C-alpha cells in the first residue's frame, strides 16, 4: 500500500520555523512506521532526523507523536493507519532537530528520585534475597524503558504552570524502589516524594497509562505511592 507520512521538520540552524513535509512510501501492511521512516532517510532525504536503535521496543529511543498520540514508531504497524499519518516530535521537550528532542530535563527529573537502591545494613555474602511474591509487587515497573511517552502525554507536564512536576516516568521508577523489599530507604523516599512537584502533582488523568508501550499501570502505581505516604504518616503519628 502507498502510505503518506506528513512529518514535522525543523532544523534550527537553517529554518526560520517548523514546517511539515509529506513523503510517500510504498509499504507492506506489516511494516512498522519505523521501517517507513528508515526508508525515507535511506532513499529520499538523508537529512531527516529521528532516534532509533533496537527496532523492537526495547531501547525506548523512537518515542514520537503519531496521529497526536505518543508511542514508539517501531511498535506501530502500517496496517493500523489509513493513507496518511501525522508524525511529530514528543511534546513537552525542546526540539533539537525534526523528531529529535532534548531529553536532558527528563533525565534530570528521573535522577532526582534517587533511582538506585538505598541500603543501610551490611550486605550478605551472596545476594540480597526476596520471595517471588515480593518481587511481583514491582515487577511491572521494571518493564519501563524510559521512552518518555508518558511524561510527554501528561497534561500536568504539558502545562507551563506545572512543568516542574517530576512526571510519571520518574514516579514509576520511584515506585519500583519504594515497593522493593530489599530497599531500606523508605523514610528518605517518602520525604522526597511527599511534595507538590513530586507525587502530589499527579491529577489522576490517566493519559500516561493510556500511552505506555509497556502497559505499565502507571496511574495505579502513583496512587499506591500516595497511599504509602498516607499510611506512613498515620503510622508515625500514632507511634
Ligand atoms: S495520571 Fe498523573 S502522571 Fe499520569 S497523565 Fe495523569 S496527571 Fe499525569
Ligand atoms: S512508564 Fe511506560 S511510557 Fe513511561 S517511560 Fe516507562 S515505558 Fe515509557
Ligand atoms: S527503536 Fe528501540 S524501542 Fe523503538
């Protein structure tokens, strides 16, 4: 089938402003949109810029806005679209060139939640052990590939007045450590997360959950963090 891709273009070094360019690609219905973008770059315009690496939903680098919904180009089949597809960079982030955005702020927020184990006890001779049911508590959150689709889709992050909000991707990682039985930093984590720019910035609008390519129940996990904070505060009050 013949597919038209209407693509956002902007090279700040030579363009006055952004514009859209339409390319036509002969594609198999089972091709992915990423295949079409690669073909455009190889056969029609080598200056078209976008990120990609694995091609299989693992690296998280080809997040973009496809017909106004954020997702991975390597996971979208041509057969799901009719004749023309609109392809734009992820919103929220500054455009570096075409579909490539500056993710520095995304990773700064990610690192702000302390995405690593906090331990206080002396490590055992072998590994820190846990039961399978303890692992299951946060198993879904481990699937996150940091594609930024959730944060780019979150209306709170999109709002200029609340853009300081740490965003759903960082909170998924915070959940991953807060609910891991081997982590010993609950007190510090709760103090860090109990802020308007952290977990209380979430307005439970579910947009993040709708777009996550790894089907992580993001909004539910944010809700579980809120509940953990509430329970811990109540516990502290009664002791
Ligand atoms: S549920 Fe929270 S984090 Fe997710 S999109 Fe809505 S406001 Fe943003
Ligand atoms: S939670 Fe989902 S949408 Fe958000 S960064 Fe991780 S994989 Fe991407
Ligand atoms: S190219 Fe790696 S996730 Fe799509």
